[in-house]
């Protein structure tokens, strides 16, 4: 992690990772910011740490020095540690359980149904 940060380098405007959300989604946000700002892998490691909060920060603080030699290693350690926080992919059957509620306007039901369908990868 030897690359120097530029004086005008700012941390990306992404949400802090506090273990309550999907670690893959967090990495995706970091990846997008890294592409935009053209971060090197070493800079990505340093920026990544600034996005940790609470339990994620405690986990990082307990890592042995040198445990995250490259961004790929760091990414793997992170994903392994927080695998239980991954969002489960919904199956096609899950949006068949969306039913129109009594007295629910059709428009609201269709909005809920469409939102559920978007969460199923093969349905879109």
C-alpha cells in the first residue's frame, strides 16, 4: 500500500459499511468510485478502510499488519469476514407471493409487484 495520496484526494461519497448491508453492494460502490477517480489498487486499499464503521472498523483494526498486501487480498478477507451479511438472491417464485391487499389500489399493488420483480435477476 505504498502509493501516496494526492493532496486533493477525497474519500468517495459512499455510505459507511457497518455490517448491516451487503458487502458486495459496498464493494460495487467503491469500485465505481475507484473507476471515476482512477484509484490505483494501493489507493483503493487506503480509501476502502475509510468507509468502515463500527464492527467493520473493529475487524480491520484486528487484522495483522501486512494481512492486506493487495486490494484483491483485502477484498477477499473482507468478503469472507462479512459473508453472512450478503443479500440472498430472490428466486422467481418469491414475487408470486406478492398479492394485492384488501382495499389496496391497483396502482400501489403494481408498484410493489414491479419492485419485487426487479429483485429477481432472471425476471427482468
